[in-house]
C-alpha cells in the first residue's frame, strides 16, 4: 500500500489523501480515471500537480470538494481533512468545508462567475453562506478583499458585473471570493491557462503572496511546469491516472527521478537550453487500454524487462523524511537530466 | 460604463416601431384590395344601378387610386382618427374600445394560468431530468402543443359548460358592461389557449434551467458552499428570468392571434370576432383599425419584455 511508503510528516498534514481512485461510468463501460492516488499537503505548503491533459489532475482536484457529477463518478479511498473523510462525509458537512475551509478557483474566470450578479455580491456571498453577517458588513469585507487581490478602486468595482471586467480581473475576483473566509487550503485548477502571459505572472505572484501571508496551503493544478517552478514548493507529477513522482520542486527540477518527469522538463521551451529542436516525449497518454505494469513503459526510452511488473510508489529520499517518492523501480540505475544545474 | 437612460431607450424603441406599424397596415390594406369583390356592391344592395355604385364609391373615397386611399387612411390614423365602419358607421376606435378589453382579459387569464402551472412544472422537470415528473411534463407538453386549441375549447365547453354546468359557454357581454360576467365567460377560452402556453413555458423553462444548472458558475457556487436549493432559487431563477420573460412575451403575442379562432368558438365579442366579421364583409377601415391596434399592442408587449429583460440581465442593453 502506498500509505506505508508515504512520508511520515513531523506534524499531522492538513490534507491526507490515501488510495484515491475515481471511476466514471461511460457508454463504453467503466473508465478508471485515477488509481491509488496518495499524497499529503502540509499547512501552508504550496503543492503543484502537473501532467498532460487526461492524466487525472483536474479530476483529483474536483474530487477534493466532491464536485464530480455523482451520477457518473464513483470515488474510493480517503481524503482526510480536519478529522473528516471528505469522500463520504454528510452533504451538510461537505458544504461547511466548501468555501469556508477549502476554497477553489477554476480555469475560465468568465464562465465561472454568475453573469447576472455583481462581483461584490458574489464575493460577499461566500461570506454570508458561512457566517451571520449583515449585508453592509459583508459588502465592506468584499471591498477590502477586492483591494487585497489588487483591484484598483474597489469601491467602484464592487458593483460591476463580471462582463465589465477583464479576464485577469475576473480571476482576481474569483480569488477574492475563494479566500474571503480564510480557508486552510486553496485549490487552483489551471488558474492562469485562460489568461494573457503578462497577466498570468501577476496572478501567480498574487496566489503565492496570499498563500504565504495568510498561511493558506495551495494546490496548484497545471500542465505548465514553469508555473509550478515559479510558485510551488513541491511538485507532484501524474501520469495516466497515477502519481508517478512526488518531490520538492528544486529537487525535481535538478534531478528528476522518473523518465516521464524528466521528459516533461526537457520539453519546456523557456527552461531548457537553446536548441534547434525541442525534445518531445513520443507517443500519447494511454486512456482506456492501460499497459500492465508501468504505464509509461510504452513511451519510455529506459524501459527494460521488469517494467511490465506492477510499479509501487517507492520512497526515494536521499535522506529520510525528505518526502521524495517515485513510481519507477529503476530510479537508482538511471541518471536523468533535469533543467536546473 | 454608463447605461443609457430608460426614457431614451423607450423613445428609441418606439421610433423603431414606426416602420413596423407602417408596413403592417400597408400590407393589410394591399391584401384587402386584392381580394375579389366590391364593398360598394355590398353597401348598395343587389339591384343598385351603376350610377348609385359610383356615388357610393365617391362617398367613401373608393374611386381614388390605391395609394391615395392608403395615404388618406394613414393621415387620419396618425391624428387618432381610425375612420368609421363602412357598414355600421360606428367609429372604428369606439368598436375597438368596446371589444378589446374582452380579448385582453382572455389573454391575461391565459398567461396567468400558463405561468402558474408551467413554471412549477418546468422547475420540477429540470431538477430531476429523466425523473417521473420530467417524463410527465414532456408528455403533457407534447400533448399541449399538438392539441388544436379550438378543439380543446369545444371539449372544455362540453365538459364544464354542458355536463358540469360550472361555467357559461357562450353569450359573453362586454367587460365594461358586466365585468364579473365577462370574467366568467373568459375562463374557458383562456383555458383553451393556456394549454399550449403551459407546454411552451414548461418546456422552455426546463431546457434553459437545465442548461444553467449545468454551467460552470454553478460549480463555483457549489465550491463556495451554497446548497443546491440556494443555487436553484437564487441563481438559477434569476438567470432563467430572461428566457422566461422572452417566452412569455412571445406567448402573449401568439395568444392574441389565437383569440381570433377561440372567440369564434365561444362567441366572445372581442377583437377576433370583430376582425373576422369585418374581413368577411370587406369593412376595410374596421380591419385596418383592428390590425393597427393589435400591432401597437404587440409592439408594446415586446418593448416591456425587453425592458424587463434588461433590468434582470446586465449584459442586455435594451
């Protein structure tokens, strides 16, 4: 079990996920989206989850707040948070966690806001759902929050409707609504993907700064390793529904242990050295017919005999408690290039 | 962003309506001219001499060229004079004032019935798609759309008027003369045209509410900790409001048209009866006047719908 190999943290982690498996009922039969996902998030930690589209990172994020459609998705395993298992706690308890203890922001800041309510209403709403507070006080808090997320003249903007704001400002509003109750954890699912590059950097700075100043842990889900390198302390790599590597960001960038992580790093244009052609990982992520054993094996240049055996997430710390884990039995034999030297 | 003032919006919209009024009355005028037959013959009687016919034509301006006739009518209409009936000599405006309230009463009651039944059905269906209520709503609304309202009207008369004797079938008086009596007489015809209205409203509401409840922002609201009922009643209904208003506005217009037939079934002295009678007898000023009044009501309904939509949805500039 992965629970055995998980790092033993010095104090109890904020969030503890064990054996998370998500299955979808489809017309073609069941589809196992994630399998045996286990990891912890410590208080105030900033964890980046990376992987190609379809690797299960977004689904994992949505399952934290039980936002997957219950008709088609079944979730097994445990998500331990503040003494509750979020996988099967009562709907009432779940609602008290959502927005209050764990906030969440999404990729599309336009469609993620209700178009017919003002942004002030929508920020104040997060507060008013969870505590008794007068309308005027909630509004004042919303203005204060708009200011904190860096929106100019918040007293005026509070009465704007979402369509009157730019994409970056909408994402700031989303962040304000997600953080106004001072949650312990903020899940950000591709928060900058839909934004301009310059705005992306601003939003990432904001997330990092708010997380640090309020000691809010951050779970940043992205396909962009650059984003993780910039804003996170730890990086979790997912492939075909499995966690394949878990490492502090600096270690992962310097010396990745899984061939897939290494491939991802080297395919980054702005982190790799200047070359004529970017290296890419051949092949595609398997979705339906999973290879037995290592799921990356068909695309892996290091694959040999033995890779067809089931792979466990191995403890790979060079020192005990460093929290490095990798799902590759050959990690000691192969030396993989990173991007930072 | 500065929003235009309401008065300016209304003014602009009314200005846009002028060509519509002009075109509608012009088309009706043309069609009535194209219909074979001569009103002068009707007025003069079967055995009138040619001289007598010419005299009558001159009296009513029927000898004038087509455009002159239309121009004369329009000029007077603009001044508030819709001429007189060729047959009874009654001012057209007086006939409309007498008959229109009965028609509006039917449409009003029909809309109330459609909304009070259709809205709860649509919401119930949207909450559990594929559930028992949803399938029932789909079935009933298919039936409601497919049933001809005049036939439904006759069934209603048979049941409520002839068998149960709860409501009167025919013999309605004008709303201004006997209000209670007019309301009693309006209920059955309103029920007849409300069947289609219930169907339209419940279907539209179901579709657009389901659409809204599966949109991205509902996921955000869930992630903020809102309960499903708070999401439905606060965010769902406000978002669906524009759609509901639009459907209701269209429905009012459709129902106005439907009264033409339904009033015949129930012998209601409304606009429908007025225009049918006038058209058969080629009472041109009367037909023109009724169309004119209907067009104005439709334009007003559309204007009110648009203004209400703009107050609900900030993205709409009326």
